[in-house]
C-alpha cells in the first residue's frame, strides 16, 4: 500500500490549576461562598482551537507524512523518534491564527463561586471539575484545586476538630460561677 498515512492524534485534557484561598476562622467554622477570579487558558474563539487562521487548515507534515514519528535505521536496528518538524503532531500550521499565534489557546480571566463547607481546616483542598485550562485538540478542561488557608482567630484556637478558648477568671468567679462572653 502506498500513499500518505495519517493518524488521529489523541485528545488530551487541559492542565489542572491551583488557587490558594485565605478565609477567616468564622468562615471556616460555619462555611461560606467566595467568588474568585484567576487567569486560565481557554480555546481561541477566532480559530476554534485549531491554531490556523480562519479559512485555512494545518498541513500534513512533509517529514513524517502525518505520522508524528520518523524512523532511523542503523544496520539491523530501527529506532522511532518524535518528528522534530511537527513535534509529534503530524501536522504543521503554515498560516497561524493572529489572535493566539498558532497555539489554539488564549489566556483570559475567569470567575467562579467556591462553596466552602463548614468545618474545613488549613490545607484542605476543594476540586472544581472542568474549571482548569482548556484541553488539547478538543479535550476536556482540567480541574481547579482550591487550597484553603484559615486565618488565626484572636480568641479561639483549633486543635483538629476541637476549638479551644482560654479565658482568665478570678477565684470567686470559679467558686460561685459566672457568665462570660
């Protein structure tokens, strides 16, 4: 069989992102909702993620004939390596999109509301599915991991799931009882 062989490149999910969120002690104890804004890579709207200028298409790589790999023979050894011309994509963008410079993605600000459950502690992380960066070749977006950092409180101290408060009282208050705020 002769002719050009092409292979469909697998789609891959986008990158995961991390966002560090500082919350007050009270917010950690009772739960809260926070609106956060961050930059992430999204699919270019001009080229629909192809990387090529609208009206054009990527060309099949001439070096690897669209396979993404080239073979090198040394005697009876044959080694397959990633094509240096197309980087393993099998296609070359000859006329790149002006908005994304051929990457197929643009960095844009994105806002999302994070629902923090009651009782969280510093170091806890929340995973928000699909809120990460855009995937390659139409792949699904990655996830956003929100890592929580709880601020110290002037009157309360946390030890695991227990909350402590140290209040100094006089001997008569201890002996007969009292109410303290």
